[in-house]
């Protein structure tokens, strides 16, 4: 992966983090959880696919190209994390 793509991915990660941090809905939900006597730990994992576009004369018309997937890494859930996700009706699956 070239350095410019790495920088763009880093910028995208920062933009996502900034929007989550600035979200009034998320802040309200976290505040409500804290007011109910709980600590909040929020860990998100994103998988982002990239597929280099080709010139129209070089691209195949069969459409079988697969995007390159880039994972931010593995996440380890504690029992508390799993209970929290279950309460939010979020299913976390192991690969």
C-alpha cells in the first residue's frame, strides 16, 4: 500500500472519530448510561474496501473484481463488553 493511500486512510479514520466525538446523540446516550451508574467503553472496528478504478478501456466488463479489504485490527471483548453489546442488540462474531 502506498504512502498516499495510508495518509488518506488515516485522514478518514480521523474524520470518523471526529464525527463520533461531535455527535450530540452519542454524547447524550453515553451521558445517560453514566447517569445510571455505568462506565462506558466504546470500541468500534471498521473494515474499509478499496478498489482501484481502471480506465474504461482497461477494465473488464464482467465486474468480478473484488475490493482490497483493510482491517483496523483485532478487537478483544471482555464479558462486560459482550453484555453491553447484547443490551444494544449488537452481535459480535469471531472470525
